[in-house]
C-alpha cells in the first residue's frame, strides 16, 4: 500500500511479512516495523531542530524583494 506517490515524495510500503519499505528516488530502505518507527521519529526530531534553527532565516530569505 503506497502512502505517498507524487513526484519527489517518499513511498512507504508495508509488506505482509512485517517489513516496511521506504523508497525515495532510486533508494529503497527496508526496516522492521519497530526500526522504522524509531527512524521516523528521529527524522522528525531532526526536522524540528532544522526548522527551529534555520526556519526563520530560510523564511526571511524567501521573502526578499529584488
């Protein structure tokens, strides 16, 4: 079952064997369910950190007038 399938979006597939397959572009990574949840939570934590540290600066850069 695909959870995301638009251009440049990751594709998440869950196999009947209990494995989770995450595909992003040409790379596919296979996880056991618990491993995937731990990985996803860590990526979410990293994204929150990046937004906190860089978000306001990145947003300011996108609103510049030329």
